C-alpha cells in the first residue's frame, strides 16, 4: 500500500549508499527531494540519471553526496556546463560511468522485464564502449554471418525519485506521456514521488485518465511538495525558471560560491 508522508518522511526512506534513479530536466525532477536529501545528509550515492543529469545532480555532486554517477551527460542546458560535475571529473572525486541515452534506457528496461541484459546497437567502436568493461560485445546468435552486438546489463535502482502533477489517495500517480518515469518505477526496488497535490477520486477510474497513470502498485510513498520541480518545469503546471538556473551556474563556478548558494537555497527550501 502506498504511504502518504511529508517530505521529511519521504527523505528518510533514502539511505546512504543507495543507487538512486532520477529523471532529466524536462521529465519531472523532484527538486523538493533533492533539497531534502541534501538536508538529511545522504551520501555515497550511486546516481543514475535517466538519461542525463542537471542542476539536481550537480547540487548533490557539489555537496559531496555522490560516489558514482551513471549518465549520458550532466548539463545546465542554456546556462552551460555543470560546474560541480566538471570539477569532480577533473579532480577524480566521483566515479563516472559514462553512458548513452539508449544504453541507460536499455539497462532500465532490462530490469523492468526481469532479464539480465538487453542488446542494443550503435556503440560498436565508440570510446564509450571502450570505457565500460561491464558492457559486453557478443555475436548475434540468430545471425548467419558475423553480427556483433552490445549487451547492456540490467540497471536496478534501489530507489527511483521523481515529481509529478498529482496523485490520488490510493497512491496512483499521474505521469501523462512521461513513460520513462514508469520505466524507472518498474525497474526500481522502491519508488518515491513528490506531487503538486493529492486529488480525491480514482485516477484509474476512466480510460481517459488511466492511460497516463502509474498505478500505486509501483509507488511506495508520496509526499505533497508544491512547485516541487522548480526551477525546472512541470508539464501542464508551470514553466521553468532559466534565470534561477543561470544564477546557480554563476554561483557554482567556484567552491565558495557553491557553498554560499547551497546554504541559502537549502534554508529557503525548508518545508513549512
């Protein structure tokens, strides 16, 4: 049964050392949970960005909470590169598992389907493949001629975390067309969701609404967090704030600027 908690209770379900799957900037980033994890002191995290990271990943890296990051990129979009990520790469302070978007999705889909790996094309001969000894090249067993193919091992997050517009009181979550959020939830051992609101009624009651719902079967706990994706956008709810992301990018250019930004932002983000 899905539990309805406050943001503090949701944060306490994330343990240090966990493998945590988070979505990309346009797909329901839970900045509310990012701030909570920063306040709670979770560290040693293995962050899986689905398929790329942004400000949420950069904040956790800058605060020293990430041991490993598995991603196709970490970027602040129009605000440029992610300063803390770039420092971590140059200093070697974080283990980088370089990936591609299809490879991240393939690993999660393998976990969703309960199979040990999923084959994909497009990586043969790439530097990405050369630096991922856990990815293997095998011969296509169904081909008559040589046909090498890459197999990506299943990615099984300990927890998937994202933000969505709404849930009902049974824990069904409206995700609309963002099916990658469903894949994350299917693959993960536990799924935690922040939402703008909890609605009365059953989101699975009609064909019109049910098609865009992640059933409560795959949701362990939810918490209400108004504007919980900001400064990132949330589809159908509000636009993003590129000015705030740019302000972060400027502040985080130096470790001192990052620390000042983090202290002020965490204080502002404390739930009432």
